[in-house]
């Protein structure tokens, strides 16, 4: 009982320090793009306008809008690091080794496309819907252990629908959560917990199919999807965008996936189910590339399935003290430090 406040303080301090370090690589830019800040549902129903409705009601300017995005980013990272801290230190003393493992994992999640896009001069608001999705994911964490309650179902779907109303790209986040719950708990649980948000989100996108706040209309995205293969080859699927977008999270996802499949029950069906959900979540991370060309931003979505796997594996055995683990963590942290400085502007890279 006395350990939790200390772990929360550790997570909060680490999140603050790592986000500060990222700002030395990618300086924070005051977001003066008015498109998301001034779009309002009070002026008519359209996509990507929920956040602007809030900022317009409270007359939030560029500085306040930037603070709002960074505050969401900080809470997002704090939640992730708090989860990691509880998993690591629940069964281990706070030795130098486990502190190193915690800091290394914190570094990987902080030096990430989500942070870069929040700081950089690209006018991206992903940190806010990502925070809503993460909170929903935490509420789903015990879905298989408890009888569904109306209150929890309502809150989860409310958060996910709000994420879609902020940016329709969040429909892919919802798809990842649906796949995760479906393979772990079955169709009934997935339909109860995630089904309403999918249905309402699709209904909303149909309602605003011919409207836009920025980018393309839902109808235009569907038209682009009609020639997805050509779009992928000519615009969105490039190796540098993919590598930079996922960064070291690609490595973690691979390691966590192997651990998740390995620790599944010995039955063939359980192993197959574990493999399928790992594979399907990875595929969903690439699906938005069939309609959008900002490759590194899109595949940065890998943070969500990586976090979901993290909550279900044994970090203590995975990161047991060894020279190989030490060298590996150091190497991938250094790799993440170098990624922002690449500053790639080739098609598909928006930093």
C-alpha cells in the first residue's frame, strides 16, 4: 500500500524528464494552425470538430491549445509509465538494474512518433484522442475477469466515440481494441465493450460523409481505398517512414509478441489465438496507409498494441539481468535518440 504513491511519483517524474529531453531533439512549436482549434460542432456537424468545439467555447488560443496537447501527451505517458512501474516493481526491489529497465522502457515510449508529432510544426492533435483511447484500454484491462457493467461500457464507448469525433483515424484504434478483446474474451465481450462505439462512429462518418474540416471527406477516403494498392506503392508505403514511425517500438512489439505467444497455454488453439491477435493488430496499424500518406505518423499507432501486450506478459522474466539485455536496451535507446535528427522529408515522413 505504501509503494503506489512512490511509483506514481517515479512515473510522473520520469515522464516529465523524458518529455523534456525529447524537446531538445524536437523543439516545441506553438500550434497556430486554426483548422482544429476553431472547428466547432456548434456551427454544423462535421468530422474533426469536437476538440475545436471545446477550445472555441473557452476561447483557447494557440498557446493554450499547445498546452492542452502537451498536457494530454504527459498524462498519456504517465499512465503508461505507471503501468510499467507497477509491473516491474510489484515483484522486484528497486535495484539499479530494475531502475535501468524502467528508465529504458520509459525512454522508448517517450522518444516516439506520438511525442514528435505533438511537438513538431505539423499541426497534429493525436495526443488527445490517444489519451482517450489509452484510458479506455485501461478500463478494458480486466474485461475478461468481471461481469460487464453498464457504467463501464458507457464510459469506454463514450471515450472512444469522443476520440473518433476529434479525429476519425481513431476508428483504427477502436479496431485494435476490438481485436484484442475478441481474441481474449470472445465475440460477446468484444461486442458489448466495443460494439457500440464502432456502430455510432460508422453512423457518424456516414452522416458527415461529404464534409471535412481538413484532409479529405469520408467519401473521398473511401474512393482512395478503392485503389489502395496503387496508393500504397506510390504514396504511403516507404521503408524510412515505417522505420521512423515505429522506432524502437517495432523491436518491443516483436519481443512482446514472442513472449505473449510463448506464455500462452500449451494448447494449439490458444497458441493460434495469441498469434492471430498479434498479427491482426499489426495489420491494423498499417491499414490507414491505404488512405493516408503521412507514413511515420500512421504507423506510430504501434504504441497501442505494444502497450496492450505489455500488460499481459511477464516483464520480470523477459528483462532478467543479463549482459545481452543491457546492451540491447542501450542500443535501441540510442537508436531512438537518432531518429528525430534524421528529419526525413521524403514522401510519407512529416517531420
